[in-house]
C-alpha cells in the first residue's frame, strides 16, 4: 500500500486551468461560447459508491438491528459520516467543474443543476408517496395532498439530502465569491468554519437552540454542513496541492483517523453508560462536536481509498466496476428505500430472533445495494432516465469501438 500511495499520480493529458486564472479569464471574456472542460476526477467519483454503501448501512442498522445494542450505536457513529461526505463531494465537484461562471453562464448553470436534482427529487417523492398510500390506504384527501406537498418541501426520508443540495446551489454564487476573495487566506477561513461548526453542533446537541433547529430539521439545514461544504470547495480550489499533500501524508492521516475513531467511540460508550460529564444528549447523535474530527478523518480515508480504486494500474474489471458504481450511485441513493421498505414489510428484521443481528443487517445491506444497482441499471436504459436514475440514458449494449488502422492489439489506455 505504501508503494501505491507514495507513487505520484500520472498527470492528466490536459492540465486544468487554476481557479484564479479561470476566474480572470471568465471575467475578461464574459461572452465566451464554450467553457473548457477539466479532466474528470475519477478517484473522487470512486468515493461515491463507498459513500452510498455507508448510507445503505445506516438505514439498515436503523431498521434491522436492535437499537438498544451498544454495537449498533457505535456503528452508527461511523456510518453517519456519509451525510457530511455527501456535501463534501458535492461541493468539491461543483467548485472543480465551475471555478468561475461568466456573466452569461449562470442560466446554463441553473438549468443543469435543476435538471439534475429537481427532476429525480420530484419523481421519487411521487413514488414514495404512492408507496405510502399503498401501505396505509387513502385517508382524508385534503390531509394526503397536504402531506405530499410537505414531503416536497422537506424531503422524504433520504431525499432530504437533495433539499440541502438545492440550498447550496442557491448560495453558490456567494460561495464562489467568498472562495475567490479569500483565496490567500483559506486556512483562516477553514479555522473560523471549524469554530462555527463546533459551536453550532454543541448548541444543537445540548438543545440550546429553538425547536425548529432540532431533530429532523437539523438534517435539512445547510449551515449544519457548512464546514464540510467549505472544506470540499477549498480542496477543489487548490486541487493539485491538496491532492498531492493527502497522498504524501497518507500514513499520518490514517493514524489520526484511527485516533479520532477511538476518541469518538470512547466518548459514545461513556455517554451511553451515562457517565457524569459525558451524557450530553443522544449518544450516537450525528450532530455533536465530538464527531467533527471523526468525520474529517473518515472523509480523508475515503478519498485515499478512492485514489487506490481509480488507479490506471488496477485490473480493467476493477476500474469498470468502480466506474459503474460511480455512475449508478445516484440511482442507488434514490431507490434504496424502496427495497428497504420491502424487506421490512416481508419481515426481514424478525430474522434476528434466530440469526445474530450483524448477519441480518449485513444481509440486508447486500440485498438493498444489489437490488438498487440492478434497478438503476435498468432505469438508466429506459426513457426518462434523468428522472428515475438521475443520469442520461445509456444504451442497452456497450458500443463497439473499432480499432484504428495499424492497431497492433496492445491493450488500450483507459480513459
């Protein structure tokens, strides 16, 4: 592993334009007809299926495992990182793709973002609302309609991530302006962000804020994720420098992550046993300051794992599997609760009477992830794939690539 991570990554065929230079170019030529595409960050794409596996794990632990178990709470402490990793990846990829937007480019930006988020969000809200009516029956029409619109505003179950993402899109012009104006002071900006995050999560964990900022509402407010959004944006703004630093210091980062895991899990056990001074709210609450170092450390570890999975020296089958996982991760995220609900309906949680709950939970994770992957694969090849799978429609068969004249049969370089 040391040889793999310590080896510098091959440079992409076209160097991306630095963020500051791209900004000056966009401002100088606001009417430019085309925006230069930056090389795709395949290792960041590789983080998506890892993160999505964590989301499925969180929901499976909450539905298939005994909630009174200390092992369940300790596991949730780790899997809760997925919601913060989601915002980190989203911010990083958005800033990397749009380090500057010309005066005439915001219309295209909004159209693409809304198409990518609002369309599948509305589609799957309708699906889950219909599923709820099928389970509980049609009641008072007025209440049902009101409940539907409430779901659209607040987000059904896991779909609330898209509500938070839309909030980020709304403030993205101001966010980009902030990154640009503080370009040489991003360390100070991150330091202030850590302080704000710690203060905010402390106030929420100890119920020192209004009720509308607690419980379900806390998951849907962008400011609760501001540190991870900013960290993702800063990473993308200084991508080359940050990437090489992470790869070169991977050993120290993993040691720090292990220490953060030990500290957070130790705090959880003390809080779960109601030790005086540690019982400060729900022990495995995802919004508590003790977990900030844990989340940052796990995100770094997921990033490094993505670097390993996306290397060109990996077997071709592995690179294809990782790419497929990245392509279908959005659809898995959208459809996972469909299969979770089915397993609960058919009594999967009751298996823990005869089978240890870790086996039941792991089995549920595998079934949900595999079923959601298959469904997404199919939906991606049907009309309306942008609304159902969240990606452009794919062909049923892989297109045949003809060999160029003079090709000798050597293995082509992966794109």
